């Protein structure tokens, strides 16, 4: 992957406009008053250190750097000290005020210990807002595209787009790395559950819209949430194989395995014969 421009990198990690990082970064100025802790957590320099840490971690493990080979914290989180991050800021941050403010003194004033910074960095990486924004953007595109596509065509377009988007998302890649390395870390477990529930709700809503729009009904005992759970489990497996193998797995026809699985499963989940998938057109606008 080509190196991310800093503006593009920070845009990926941005939360909602009203995001309050004092609810996320709990290790900032731990020995100070609650008011001071909140003010420092909301400060652009504190966010800047988190963006830098995520960038450094991504470059080291996932962008042609040294592969992770052990669990110890210093191996998983290399080059996270104040000196390294200060030098990195001078290299990648174009804003001279921000780059100058991301210095050693600001780092040690913010986090009492290296472990405190790592704890906040993990929590920052596992915020759900950036991933939710990516998925909402994609579902909006699928809704717009449906008017020109058959049901089968929409499934193919959506499946391919989701695989490519997920594989090219540094946030998902970092989350997968940390999940694999620290599977029993309580903060990660809680964050993953939260992200999964929000994503499943988003996909469930889309599937309900699509089924209604194409005039399809689910089989008895099947819900749109069931579809979301099944498809999410499938794509997680596909992403794991693609990341470890270097390419998206395909079936004998050359079709990617996620799309092929969806097309096989859909007639068992909803009242549409396989042959009808390619003929069924949109009957009601998706709203």
C-alpha cells in the first residue's frame, strides 16, 4: 500500500462532529481533576498523538514493515515512545503548529507511563464511529445503485465493494491485528462487541430495505438479522484468508468465495429461486 497522506489518514480516524474523546481516553492526566482530564483528552494534540500512534503501528506491522511475531507489549507496540513519535510528527504532519506541539514534553505531560498511552491508543483504535461511517457510506451507495440493477447484480456489486473496502481499510486491519494478538483483553472484547452490534444493525436495515424493494420475503423462521449475522460471519472468514494469503479466495469458476456463497445461500433464506436472482428487478424505491 502506498503511504497515506496525513490529511487522509486523520480523516479516516475522525469521529462524529460531536465526538467527545474524554469519554474514550481515560488515561490522560490521571492524577489531575476531572475537568483537567476532560480538557486534555479533547485537545487536538492528544488526538494527534493517537493518530500518530495508529499510523506508526500500521506502518510497522501492516505496510511492508516487520511482521508481528510475539505477544509482549514492546514487540506489538514498538516505537511508541515520545522521542519516536516526535520525530515521526516532524516527518508526516504538515501543520507546523501541530507537528511542533507533538513533542516529548507534551507526551509525558499527557500520559504518566508508556502503558497508559498504549491503553488509550487501543481504545482509540477500537472506536466504532469511523467504521460505522464507512459502512453507512457504502449502504447509501448500494441504495442509489439498486434502481439500475437486478437483485443478483446488486448482490455481486455489494459483495465485491464490501470486500475491497474492508481489505483496504487500515482501521479494520489494525483492529484485526490487535484482536489476534490480544484476544482476551477486556477493552478489546467490549469494543468488538459494540462495533459488531452497530454494524449488524446497519446491515440488517439495508437487507430489510432491499428485500422490500425487490418484492422478496424471507423464509419462515428467518429474519433480516439472521441474514446479517450469517453474512458477517462469512465475510470475516474471507477477510482472514485474504489478509493471510495475500489474495481474495475464489471458487473454481473464478468468482470470489463471498459472492459465490451469498448466491448459493439466498434461495434458502428468501423466496427467490436461483434462476430468478438475475431477472428480479426493483419493484419499489429503496428508502
